[in-house]
C-alpha cells in the first residue's frame, strides 16, 4: 500500500497475476520424477462471490459466463461449481490425469473469464491436485495476488498437514515454479473441492 | 494498474479525512510557532518545561507504537492461539489475508464475555488480531458475520491505523503534558521566579492556557479522525468480503450485546476503546454531544454507509457481458 492509501485508510483491490499458471505442466513432470506424485487431473479455482444472490444464481451465471463464447478457449468448459463452508465459490475442472496441459489451459481460461467479469480482486487461489501410490494427497496452490505457488499436503484426520512433504516439494520445484518463500502465507485449504 | 474494479474509492470520506488531518497539522504548526515565540521571550525554566514535555510525549508515543500489541493483549488478558487451538478462526483469517494480499497477523482470544474484537500493532508484521470469548460464543454471530468483523479489523491493520492514530495523538499528548508541567512549576516554582523577571510570571500561565486550548481542539480532531478511520475500515472490510449485510448484522448484534453487559466490565475495557470494533461505552441521551467525543461513528451512520456499499455491489460490473 502506498503512503496516501495508508493516510486515507483505503485498500486498493489487488489484481491477480495469471500467466505463472503455465509453469504447472513442467513442474508436474518434475514432481513426478522426484517424488512419485501424479496429477489427479482435478483442479479448481476459488473466488468470493458478492452477496445478495442465491448460490444457484451464481452457479448458473458462472456456467453461463464460461460457456458464453465458444470460439474462445474456455468456452463451454466442463466444470462444476460448488460452495465451501467458508463462503467461497469453487469452480472445479476435471480431466484425465495425463492431461495436465489441458487442465491448466482450462483453469487459466476460467480465471481470465472471472477477471474479465470484474472478479479479479475476489479471486482467492487456484489449486491443482496430486496423489501418489500410497494415496497421499498433495496440492499445489497458486496465490494470484503474489504470483507464487505453495504445496499443501493434508493428512487424513483432524486438520493436520504433512509439513515434511511440503518442504520436500518446495525444494524439488524451486527451479520450475516461483515458490512462496514466506511460509506464513502457506495457508491451509482444508476440504477444498477437487483435492 | 489496468484495474478492472467494481467500485470507486469513497471521495467524500477521503476529503473529510484529509480536512481533519490538515486541521490537526495546522493546530500543530500554530502550537509549535507559539511555543517558539514564547521560548525566545522566555528564560531557561520555560524552555526546560517544554523540552521535558516533548521528551515525555515522544517517549510515550514511541512506547505505544512499539508495545501497543503487548500492552493491549495484557490489558485484555488475551492469549495468542495457534491454528490447532482455533482452526475456524484461523481459517477465516487465512483466506481474508490471501484475498487482500496482506501478512497474517497473530491471533489472540481474550476471555472477556463482552462481544468485541480489536487489532493492534505498528505494522502488519507485528500486529495482533484479538477477539473476545463473548464475540465467538455469546454473541450469536454466524460465521459470515464473524468474518465481517474480522475483515473490519484486518482493514485497520492494512490501513496502519495504530501508526496513524499514534502520530495524530502526539500533539495532544505533548499539549496535555505541558498543561500539567506548567501547572506544577507554577505551584512549586512561583516564589523563586518572582524576583528576577516580571514577564516570566506571566509566561507560564500563558503556556498553560495555550496548551489547554490546543489539547481540547486536537482531542476533538483526533476523535473525528478515529471515527473516519472506523468508517474506512467498515468500507474496506465489506468490500473485501463482498458481504456488507453480514457486517451490518454483526454491528447490530454486537452493539446490542454491549448494552446488556454490566457497566463494571465495560469500564475496564475503556482504555482500548479506539481499537475496538464497537465502542465499549454506554450510549445514553444527549446523542449529538456524545457523538463529538466518541471514538466510533454512530451505529446508524455505519449502517448507512454499508447500505450504500450494498447498492454499489448490486451494480453491473465493468464488463457488460460479464456477471452482473
């Protein structure tokens, strides 16, 4: 925040950075080689919808928005729209596990549509899910506002996360993705759809 | 920034806040000029008084800036809670911080039964967000309403309100100290001085009078500024959660809750008032006068502003074919 914003007590809406998402496919290859984690083919985009509308309306509008231009990439995407217990709307895209490029293209298209629709400042994160042979779960979470990724590995049971695995992933992917260096920003997304 | 944003900043609020700060600065400059004028005409004892007041005032401002979080936490009897202790609270704050792109403050819970929340600390790295047990368990707030309260407090952190208000209060602190020092020196030093300089006997009361006037004016201006900062935090908080009506509900519930609590509890909470979500003071009759002195805008004003934001959110977005 600038000096004047501080002085006047206002916050500028933060606009998202989207292009770093395209680093994900090569990172996924690197991740599989180093740790055995494979993409599940599922990814999701989370944002905050404005109040005053029933969720069904938001759902319909998001789907309409995404299906609006069939000639654009992202037109008529196969997505689900859900809402989590914290009041955020999630758009989940499902692909085959080897279609990482397509998944990322779709997620980017969803994000672009939301930004064009004026929801840029309300975007929370994009999440891509991975799992390994032991059914351990891992996701890479992209923070728009900072343009960084961080790993999130929930353990089954009561809100615990596998910090050792997360730090390992941080080291593995350090060259491929911009990893969030401030560990306090690695906020957990328990129960995120698509994870 | 090619901002595609759905809302313009509130120009009226910015103008009023600027005017308040300008007046505060003007009073400060006039005060300093007056003091310098007096000092050039004065002998050592008046100058020493002023110097001591400046040192004490600066010192107390420094302490309140650098230890505000610790002092406030101790005063509220609050303890820092980990994500394991309060997963839901942390979950809400995590998301709001990611949404607003700000550092996450430490989170504390105070055992007070009075429903309230405050944020303090000189910058976002050193800030603490504290909620009371009363807010979490006894106020009947829904999760959305709690989120509204937390977003309001996070906006205080983002706006660096502790810093702004400390700097703004510096003048009042110094002026207040000057009144007191001048009074004591009049009381104890009067006899000694009388013999050597006739002017000096007049100078000390003059400083006292000027300081008292400056103190009164700056006190009112600071309260005014504090009310504007509250409105600004309401606004930013509502825009962050996109949910002004939840904040309206929370304000109504918390204010009602505050009035039900016995006065004894409320008084112990008063020193922290400026940082609270809702003021811990009982509102009695004489509204118009009590408004001038209060740190928070009236409930009516806050709700009016939030209703305006509700309307704003209902307007179409920048993209005509987009959502709304």
